[in-house]
C-alpha cells in the first residue's frame, strides 16, 4: 500500500498545491491591511498564469515568464487602484470588475497556446537532503516558487509587525483619516499595497501555469483566487494563519484525489468539494476562537481627503 | 515679560485682516511671531467658515483661540497645519510666507497639533501610534524609553505598550500630547485639551505648557473654559461666525467679558434649584459587580446607588475607572447575572436588554456621540428611530411611519435648537454641540423617568453646554431621575445635587454638593477609598 516513496510524493504535491494559495493570499493580506479590499485576486492570478505561460512558451525562459506574470498582475491591480484609491470608486464592484476583466483578457491571451506544453519549473535538488525518506522531497526537493512563498511569508510577517513600512501600512488600514492627519500619503501607500497584492497574485498565477500544471487552460485557477481571499478573512489578517489555511486546503485537495483513486464509492463531486469545505470550516473555527481581532477598521472604506 | 504691554482691544464684527500683525505699537517687548495667519478665507460651498481671519502665535507665549462651535476655530487650525488649503490669505512662518500642501509639511516645520478628535489608531499600541507621528525610523524600544522619559517629565501617565483601543478618552489625549512633544515642536496647537482631564491633570498640563513656553516654544490653546484661558494665556483671539472679533489680553478680562465676545450676548448660568421635593426611587443599583472584559471596560466592584425622582446625581472620576462599564451595565449593553442588581422604576432590569429598559422609560446618552449615540452615516431623522423604535408610536406592525418620525425629528430640531446645513444631513456632518443637543433631545422627548448621561458636554461649546445642563435640570424638576457621568468636575459642581466618585471600579456614596468640595472630590478621584469626600466636608 502506501510506502514511504508514495507518502513523500503526496507530501510534495500538497506543498505545491498550498503554495499557489499562500502566495496570492499574502499579497491580498497586505492590500487589505492597508485598507483596500481587492476582490480581483482571481482575475490577477489568471492573467499572471496566461501572460506567464505565453511568455515562457515563446521565449523558452521560465524566469522571463515569471517576471512577465508578475508585471501582468501589477498592471491589472493598477486598474483597480486607479478606480478605488484615486477615484474613490466602490471597492467591491471594482474588484469584481477586475476579476471579470482578468478572466476575459487571460482567455484572449492564452487562446493560441491551448494544447501546448512546456517543461515545468525544475525542482531544486540539494544532494543528500532531497533524498531523505518521506520529507526529503517535500521539504528539500521543491521548485523555486515554493521557496519564494516561504520567503514571502517571512517577509510579510516580519515586515508588517516589525518595520516602519509595515506600521504605516497597518495605520493606513486602521484609520486613513488619522494617518492623513499625521502626514502619511494614504493614497500612495494604498496604491503600493494594491500593487504588491497584484504582483503576488501574478506570481501565484505563474506558479500555476509554469510549475504546478505546466500548460495553459482558460479555467486553470479554478476559484483559487476566491479561496485566497477567504483565507485572508478567516486568518483574521494574520500571515501565519494563512500558512495553516493554505496547507490545509492543499492537503485536503491532494488527499481527496487519492481517496477518489481508491474507489470508495463516495461521489467524486463531494470529494472535490472537500478542500473548500474543510478550509472554510477550519477557518471559521479559527476566527471564532480569535474573536475581537477584527478586520482593519478602514477596510473597504474609500478615502477622500477634504481640501 | 512677554505680553504684558498688550492692551486689550475689541473690534466690531468687521474683518480686519492685518490686525494681528500691525499692532501693538507699545514698548517693544512683543516676541516675534512664529506662525502667522493673515486674512485667511475658507469657503465650503455657500458657507464662509473663515472670513479674513488673522492670528499670530508668538514664541514663548500661550495664545488662546476662543469661539463657539462653528465659529471657525477648527477650520483655522486645519489651514495652519496643512490639513486644509485656504481660498485666500497668507500663512507666514518666522516671518516668511509659506504654504503647507499637506500636514507633513507643517510638521517638518515643527508644528504639532493635538486634535480634539484624536488622530489615533485603536488597533496599534501607544509606541506604534507615537512612531507614526514622528519622522525617521527610530527603533520602537528606544522610542518607548523616550516616551517613559517624557511621561515622567511632564506627568502624563501613559503606558507605552498598551493598545490604544483599550485606553480611556483621557489616556488617549495624553498619548496625543506625548506624540507631539516627542516631535520637538516649535508650535504646539492644543484643541480643547482639558475637556477630559481632572483638575489635577489640567494643572499638570498647564505646568507642561508653561515649561514649553519657557523653552521659547509657542502654544495655541483652544478652550471653552474661560477661567483656564485667563490663567494660562498671554493673548487671546476671539472668533465668532467665522470672523475675527478681537485680540485681547485674557488676564485683563473677566470670564463674563470673554464669554460676551465669544457669544455676542450674555451667557446664562444654569439656574440652581434651591429646594425640590424628591419622589420615589427611579434607579436602584444593588451590589452591582461585573468582571472587566479584558481590553475595554474595567471591572465594577459592588456598586450601590439610589437615585430618586427629581434629583441629579453626578459621578466624578478620572477616565478609565469603570464609568464606561457602569454606563453599559445601566443601558443594558452589558448584562450581569443578577436581575435585581439594577432596578428601574421598581422593575428589576438587570437581565433586560436596552430596548426593554427603554420601554421602562429610561433614556441613555453614551459618551461617544458618533458611532455610539448616533450612526455617523445615517440621516438625523433615521437616527431618531434608533432609540425610539420600541415606543410603539413610530413603528407600527414593523412598518416605519415616516410622518410621525419626521414630526418627531422636527420637534427635536426646534425645541433643542439643533443647527445644521441642509434639510436632513448625515449625523457626522453636525458639529459636536449640535449633535449632542440632538441626542439629548431625542432622549428627553421620550419623556423618560430615568436619564443616564455620560459626558453630557464634552467638546461642546459654552452656549450649548449651558443649554444641555439647563435641560437636564428642568427634566429633574419635572420628576425625572438623572444620572450624569462626567470628568468635568466644575460641571458636576455646577448643576448636580449629589456627587459620587468612581475610582478603580468602586463608587463612593454620593454626597450633597453643598457638603463637599473640589479638594475632597479630587482626593477621592485619586483613589482614596471609603467616603473621604464626606469626612473632609465634616471637618470643614
């Protein structure tokens, strides 16, 4: 039955599945801590996937593809930023529009590449460590995206809690009026936070189409952008809880595949919905336990300085 | 020394742009102006908030800015620190013309402002809040040490690592002041700084201000408390209706003459009712004990109090000693185990919710006007509904009867002189005084038998405050029992019948106002338990 090689492979794929969510939700967390609720994550993610794949396929360079994906995510996030931060438009409506725009554009950009394949981003092997049983491949045999996601987690956790930049971001999200009165450039900070979110969503898209499933399909994000958004809310805007949520989702989504393989007679649709149900259930529990640690106070509120 | 040579002068309502700078021609000891406003004008639509207003803040002086709510003080201050841009007129810093495109520019020049509505972040700690107000990237640990230092030096009790959301109004203000002081300001603007301080705290603030001016800094002191202005300030500029009225030496004026300049008419004192018949108990608090909820409210320990129809009982105390918890326990926002602990008009109400308590004809006016007493983004008429929906007149079978609602709204506006622009603006558009009159009016018109009011006049101008006190006094005379929680001791001494003191969640037995003194109450506020107020009065 399950030998150590197989367990190792399962663990490795759990990590890969969780990485997409972790990267995207970290970006959204920063944007939300600055007070902007960007529902465009799904759109920014898929445009990253499409542009990243198209660039990598055409140029043959995964690095170029990744860079292009990040830039595409940033470009789309700027649309959202201009609408909501500078024109003070409704954030929910603008975010939904951003997602729809992203899905449409991605389909258009990706159309010529349907049915093609590229080589997935290589796993970075560390002689000795990678060959450790069970955890070797999961921890030391992953591609660069996985390590980037962990680096990003450390950066965001530390940056928000310990740096002045992080403090200013939290302050702007807490009370833009007070931050403005103290002379902090609220709109510039929010724009940069939204752009960071866009870059992360684009990077998550690149991880999808260049590493996790190295081909292009128009619906390949499959709602992961929305899960990333939900993770941010249920994690009570704490980066470390994002890690837990993302890996729980990754674990259940891989395990249910294997359960389907055993043919237990459970409808596959039910099993496919498990990761979503498990993530929501676990995170509702977390946020219930951590009651009182609410959203950034200015989340979703447009800022209009009076002149 | 500075200011003594200035002769008081009062102008008529005409704008006189250069008045603050062209004078005084006396014997030369006038210190140089650090920050000057010359003929500033600011319009909001049809409203002229500032009409050619001039003001000069001089080094080493404490300058008072006096005026009713809506006189244009806030607008002027905002223009002087870059939060608003003037339509016309000029700002000068150290004699040079200057513009402040944003608040950062004014702070860079050393202008610190302690706002009336604090620019603080609830979710952040005191140190983090202070760090956000300072340029540079000082490590928080070093900053915490500097805060401790500043706290010790100026007697501004603040713990650097507490979350601001857990602090009382008074503590928050101290955070604001510390934040400004750490920025080493050349000009410090204090917007109504003493409204929430105990007499002792005010005294210590005045010592701080004297220390700052002795160091050559300039202070702009905005206050409604004319006695303080006369004691502390060397100069006072009076605004009325957006216009410059006068620059005077407040030490040579009386409180009455300053009030006349501000209001343009005599200000009535709250009439003291000499004798009145007390009726039956309307509020009975028996051994009320509540646990603190960690972050916000302090605990209550065995509170006992009886208020009878026809009397006003005041609760004095420094912010953060359980007054908020007590208010919430009375209003039904926090409920205890014991239904008998709170009895409203002979009905045990300890287990009832706010609406059920209102149905017993109790009215509640919380401390925070915006967000607690009124929903900021709802229209005033809709805000009427918030506390009257259970009365049966406005809501019938779940449907709001707008004709009744609008009639009641119009009634409140008319009888309580609530002034605003437009027909039915959002609550946040109203000035503090007008919103408070609205909130009080909303409760009073429900004809309550018990009225609990937390900080009735905090941040409210003299005329509106007088009106509110007179209204409460009148309600008591009509047989209502009134409980007033206030940090303004002068106010409590002026218009309540008995005063109790709250300290660390404990309440002293109320003592008739005639039998106590400021000193006795101040002592009890500092935490001397038992009934020192009574003892002191007996000794005297």
